[in-house]
C-alpha cells in the first residue's frame, strides 16, 4: 500500500497514518459511521496493488470472520 503522498495526493504537512493517535481517529470514524448505519461506503485504493487484499478482507467478512471493522 502506498505511503503518504505516494498515490498522487500530496499533503501539505507530513503525518503518520499508523500512529496511535491517527488509528484512534480511524476507529472513531468507523464507530460514527456504524451509528449512522449507511448502506454503502466508498473506499479509495489503488486497484492494481490493493485489490487482492481488499477482496480477502471482504471474503472474511462474508464468512463471519470479521465484524465489519477492517
């Protein structure tokens, strides 16, 4: 998976998406979305690089091995 700024988006300030603080923000966002109960959520990724990984997570979800939080 590309790092910050490698996918065409160039942030103005560097940040570490895997830091504890950023991961908490992701969890907070997922929890807020869960409360809203959307029927669809769009996810942006580089298909050629991430499709197999995304498909494997979705398959685990369909098989009940994931609770919907990836």
